[in-house]
C-alpha cells in the first residue's frame, strides 16, 4: 500500500471519568473520511498513545478499522526497546493496521547501526509497510538525512515522517536522495506543509480537528487561494503545538465542533486553563465556528 495525502492522527476520546469513549471515537473516525482524509492514524503523538493500555489500543484499532473499512489505517509504535516495539507492532498488525509509524527507541539512545537493525527487524517480522518517524523533539534521537536514506533501502521500510525542524529543507534533501517509491511525509501538525509539499512531500499527518479545512487546501496547495486559506488556519495549527496542553487543545476544539463529548486528557497531559480557552475563543471566531 502506498500512503499519500492527508492522514490525520486521531485523538483518543475519553469520558469525563477517564475511560475510553468508543462512540466519540467512531464518530471522529467517520468524520475524517467525510471531510476529505485519505486515511487515518492511531496511537500517534496527538493520540495520547503514551497513555493507552494494550487493551485500549486493541479496542481502538478494532473500532477504527470497522468504521473506515478499506481506508488506510496507520498505527503508531513507540517504545524503548526492540522487544517491546515488536510486541506493539505485531499486536497492531493482528488488529488490522495497514502500516506502522515507528518511533526509534527513545530511552537509551541508539546508534545509526542499531537503528538500521531495529527498523530492519520490525519490518521483517511484521510484513506491513513501515514508516520511520523522525521526531527528535519527542525522542531525543537524531536521524540525519544519510541515515534515513539507508533506512529507505530496507525491505518493508517504505516511508518517513519528517518532524525534525527545519522540516522543509530536510524533506527536500531526503526526496532528492531516496527512490521515487519511498514516500516522504511532513508532520508537526502541518505547520510547514505548504513548504514541505513544494519540496516533494506527498502527504502530511497532523492532528484531526481541522481535516475539513486542510483537505481542500492540500488538493490545490499551489494556488494563491490555498495560501490565503492556510494562513487563516495557522493560528489554530500553532495553538495546537504547545507542549503539555496540545492534547487538550485538540480535544477542546473537537468538543466545540461536536465531534467528541469530552476534552478529558490523561496525565501527564494538562487541561486548558481559562486564559487558554479564551485564546481559543478568538481563534474560533476568526474561523467562523
């Protein structure tokens, strides 16, 4: 399967008591496709994947797979060793994931050679497409362009999500050196998606609360109208990138848009304070919601 286009990272809705909210999850997944998404992802950074149990991950994947049917489903994998990452990966494959977005091990920092071994083993054991997630801000693991090029040569490693700023120059450098079949995506909540597309990215994977606004922009990203529309969306994108409260921002917007029932987040994510909600009010008014 060749991934491309807009693949939002689904938030994980919780009830006010902190339990998994399955009806909201299903509603949210359905809305993504109705709004122009080319697929969906679960257990990414914006999903609070770090706060989910194995049982919850299995339930989420099962429900999302059922809702989106044949649309691509990418499952995030983030762990601290090959063994535990493999456990997550195999469970996701068993649950119906079409591809895996895999972070490097992030406690003991691996060498370049160890990363080649790590991704090679995940790909060999799982037999689905593997996306390398290059996110040093979250993991502390740097992946130079030369390493990504080497990873792209591994059987089963078919794409990368570049989240190492400045992202657009790195996207361009990687695109210039990998095979044309290797897909390069942007991340970082689509903050620089226009520049990334201009340098050869074929997709982006942001949070999921503005899919209906971003999809038409990406379909016509070269046009001046798209640039104007994207500039109007930027305050919301930027606001949803704040460390500690990003998850609460995503969910507050989703609640306001009637897509999930509660903005509850799990520790160590933080709830929004009154001033942050006021700031979001202003952004919402500009967007006409």
